[in-house]
C-alpha cells in the first residue's frame, strides 16, 4: 500500500496539477496560434509575396542515384514560418496583457466592498465606549 499512497501524493501534488493545466492550455493556445498564422497572416503575406515558396531550392552536393543535397529552401521556409509564428505569439501575448491590465484597472477603480454587519456593529460599540468615558 505504501507505493500506491506515494504515487497518489505525487500525482495530486500542486505543481503536477499546475503543470497539467499549463500543458492543456498550451495545446489549446497552439491551435489558436496556428489558426492565426494560417488563416489570418498567411493569406495577405502570400498575396504580397506572390506565393513565394523556397521548398524546391537546394544545393546539389553529389549528383547520382543517391543524390546528396543541401535543402536550404526548406530551412528558409521553416525560418520564415518561425518568425511569423513568433510574431503571432507576440501579438497574442500583448493583447492578453493589455486585457489583463484593463481588468486590473477596473478592479482597482471599483470601490471596496462594505464591511460585514458584525464588523460594523463592533465598530459602533467601540465608538460608543470611547464617547462614554
């Protein structure tokens, strides 16, 4: 029974749950970023660049039946995709931070909630005791 209890304690530890939530949110965030890049950013970039594609660019190192090539075009495509995804993540994080700061400003601007009734009653009793001396 000791190993089962130890595993249970390990599995429900706070850090493990936080990490699991982070991974799940990360997976969901990945689909948002992929959609932003594929559906929002790439169509105008493709129209501007005329459908620029480097995937067929390569340097032939050794010709022959087992052709040896340096596929620098695929690397350039991956590099361009990385820059676009990094920019999309930057824009999304900036928007989330702006929304968060807006929510925090609203929260800070709201008046504090009134004290509970028992605190009000005790304050009144304290004030009455001070004035009766």
